[in-house]
C-alpha cells in the first residue's frame, strides 16, 4: 500500500489529531512520570482548554499565544487547545534566554496572552511578560473543569500559522519562524523516512522551543501512537537509557553531539529502539558504524533541515552494514518537498556542481514574524515549481552526486579572505573533524595585533591518542599554508546552544580567554583526601585545565549541559549511584562534589539504604 494516499493537504494539525483520537480513543496518548492519559481524555482536556481560551481570554483565530511551560501532560493538552482556537502557539526558552530577549520575542510576536506553568513562573528572575495577560497552566487534567458545551467547529486552515519558533540563525539575531499547519502535517504524514503508525512510541525530550519537538509530538499524536514525555530537566545518559527501556520507546531523535556522547558512554541505550534519527550537525560515521554493529535491528536516519523548512527537508536512511569514513550524506528530499541547487544568480547549477540549497514545497515556513525585509530576502517565489510555491534560501552549500544523493559541504557565509587568499573555514573544520583523534572541531578568525585576520581552531579531542604535532602535520599535508590555523586550541568540549548545535559565540570567547595571559598561577597544593584528588583529576581531564583548584566553578570554566552529562557519566562509573544529575547544578566545584560523595559513602557505610 502506498502511504502517500493518506496525505491530507487541506487538514490542520488538530483535525488530524481528532481523527486519531476518535480511532484510538481508549489508547494511551501520553505517558510521563506523573501518569498517563488516553486519547479520549487528552481530546476532552484540549477541547475544554480551547473553550477557556475563547470564552475567558477572547482568543480568536489568527492570535499568537505564548507558552512559557516545560514538558508535561498538561502542556501538550494546552498546545492542542490553542490550535483548536485557530491560534498559534509560541514556545519560549525560559531557562536558556535572558528576560530582555524574551520580552523582545513577545513584542515581535504581538502576543497578548502567555500560558505559564508554575516552574517557569518561579524560575523567571523578572516578569518579562510585563503588560501581557497570563494564564496559569492547569496543574493536572482534573483541575480544568468543563466550561460549556463541546464545540465541534474546527478553527483555522492548513495555510494558517500553527506555531512560531525563534532561532538565532547565523547572524545571532533571533528570528521568529512562522510555520503553518500544512508544513507540520507534511512532516509526519505520507512519509517513508521512518515508520509512522500507532505501534510507535516517541520520546519527547527536546525543548518545546526547539523544532525537533515538532517531530516528536506530532509524529506520535497524529498517528495514534504513544508520546513518552521526559522529565522537564537536563537529562543524564542514565535518564535516557531508563526512559527508553522503561517505556519501550521505539523512536528517538538526537542531535549529533548528544548521539556521539551516548555512543561513547552508554551505547547499550540504543538496543531497545527501532528507529533513531540524528542530525543538527555533521554526524560521525564511526559512531554510526559502532551502533549498527551492536544494534542490527535499528534503522538510523540522518535528518537535515532548518527551522524554516519544518524540522526535516532531506533524510538519509543509513544502509545496513554501512562502512565509510566520509561524513554522512544528508540524503534525498522527503515527500512533498522540492530542493534545488542554485548559483549566486539563483540559477540551477550544472550536474555535480556545488551551490546553495534552496527548499520548496509544503514544508516551507510563511516567513519571519515582524521582519518583512528579511522574509523577502530569504523566501523567494519559485521559478521552478507550482505557481504559488516559494523557495527558502538556506545559505548551505551542497552538491548532488550521481545517485541523486545530496551532501552537505558547509555554509556560504563562512568563507573569508585571510592575507588576500580565500579560505573556506568549513573546509578546515571538516578536515579537522575527520582526524581520528578529534571528536569536535570549530574554526574562526580573530584580529591580530596588526588588525589582520588570523585563523584559529578549537577542538575537543580523544586525549589518549591526541598528538598536536601530528594533527598539524596532517593539516599541512592537505591544505595550503594560507589555510593552516595559527593555533589549535584544545577544549574539553565545544559548547552547544539549547538546540544542540555549536555555540560559536561561546567558542570564540573561550578561545579569546585561552589566548589571554594567565592571571592565576597554578595551585601547587590540594587537599589530600582521595575523593577530592580523584574528582580533581577527572575535572582536569574533562576541562583540559591542569591549573584547576578545588574551588573552581564548573560553569565559570565554560561548562555546559553536554559537558555536564559527560561529567555525570564519568562520576557515575567511579562512584555508582552516589551522584545524581541534579546534584551537579548545586555542587559546582570539586570540593563540593567530593564532600557530597564522602557524605553519601559515610551514610551508606552505617548500614543505611540509598533512596
């Protein structure tokens, strides 16, 4: 049977949800630590929430409703209720964004109402939603009482906005991407890159302000599948393994960086899965091969797509028994998606030539909210497709091989001139990342004392086999002298933003700090306690800082969530079950961590049982 027959181009997200809810009314729709909810109960909650929004808060079709809430059962019900009003939801990254930025996003979106859960309300250091009406998120499904007759009228259409997600983009200026219903339904309907059906169990672990959550939520709820909701906190690798095993998760999405970390520390977590999607950055083929060998039943898919093309535009189903050292291709266009490779004049390039990737079809966003000039620049009428089709210019450099498979080559806006010569920073970066001793690589330019640009690289390495001189010889044998970095700075981990992609602003600052003259002499003495010594050695290895004392703060040293997960994994191997992931947010120095470990060991040695 051809699954494309199930595509409904005129349906909205909530219409397809209602169809699934009617068909699978008694089936579990949502599972979380706090309980589970059937499709029938989720539908009733969403309907009641929709009535509340319309009657008490005057929400109408076309409105934008802010969402300051984490992952929970009621948050998913609230999102559905917003959509049933014909409104669009605008999720905010409350934990990862400063108040001024959040306030600007509210202004840009024209929001007059924000749904706020209790955690976001207490977490905010200032009321960035000042002047905007707020609606407290119901604490449970039982807390929301029916407000009137259920209205079977569906508001909104396939071209209307379903959500707005803000992305920093390459310029660092946040842009609100307006995504219509038809783009969401196209992502998870009539597709073949993974199996979508009622037997799947998707894990929702992405922030709702990150567009991977679009796949996780609607890939489940539009097909009668079960959505497993991860706790709303930073998850350890143990957490991931526990959730996948306990709740029988079949389908998981991971950023490339998290995937690499999981393969290194917890490869067994993938064994229960049927489908694994990775992406958001270049995926290491050695990690793919390792997982394939241990999990032959697993289908691994490399997914490519900017927020402006609704999560995925191209995917690559990794063949079984895959063997390659080259970066994974980004694959072929998914259904209802058109892609073109263009030159600088927006003309099609010759076969085999590289150019800018332009994306058309049902998945293309409506544009950037409150930024008409930028929208006009990046979204163009298509001269190739249907009359009303538009193209999104990605700024990504790609080529198409003889088999019709697309390969990502880098960004156009990362090409610079150094000493009068053109240097492709992504080319140097990719070459570094291919070295067997390097786990991550980033390149950038800084102005020297003479104000001339100089090339620098930052790398995260496999410390046991990394040899700086050998790496420089490796580069020198493959690149012109003008393309060789002045220095290669070794960092414990390259920082990522909340969406799991390289945070180049932080990387730049870390390199600047590392190049600055040392202000503190190495501490010659540390406490003699064995636990403290062990923790210090671990920190020095992970953070790649020999001069690190017992009171150094993890976050002040550039620690991020991904490195925190790696720290927890290493501590858990040495001291099983003694350090919880959340402990690392309060015990942020080696001395505090060692005190915590010693205290728990003393507690257990007295015959007590850890809880």
